[in-house]
């Protein structure tokens, strides 16, 4: 009977340790997801969207003859580079979400606050 009680106590301790580890893993993965999401949204809003406006203005200037064609190409290339970086950031969001889903054991809805990254 004592041996059985000891086995039960060990099982409870193991379960408690696993629960603590799961909580820690969930918290760490959620933090990584939240950070990746926030960074992607900030990148889109503070870097990508203004760069797209610069291309629009530069294109307008080119059409009006005020800006040389090579200047238009330069800003378009810069925008292309920024878009690639943004795609990388969105990929990081999805990877972090996937890691969180693996820990939780189920699919999770994506955030919508602040707009999709």
C-alpha cells in the first residue's frame, strides 16, 4: 500500500512538472509569436507603406519629366528589397504561430488586431 502511494505521488509530481514545462513552453512560444507579429505589422506600417508612397511620387515625377528614369528604377528596386524583407517577416509570423500550435496541440486563429501582417 505504501509503495502504491509512493508511485501515485511520483506520478503526480511528474504530471505537475510536465504541466509547468508546458506552461513555460506555451508562454515562450506565445511571446515569440507576438513579437514576430508586432514586428511584421510595424515593418509594414512604418517602412513598407511609406516606401510605396515614395515610388508613387517618384513615378509621378518621372511621368511629368521632373525625375530621371534611373531614379525611378532605384526606388523601385529599393521597394522590391523591402517587400522581400516584409515577406520574410510574415513567414516568421507563420513559423512562430506553427510552433505555438505544436505546443498547444491545436490550430489557433490568427490575430486581427492592428491588421494582418
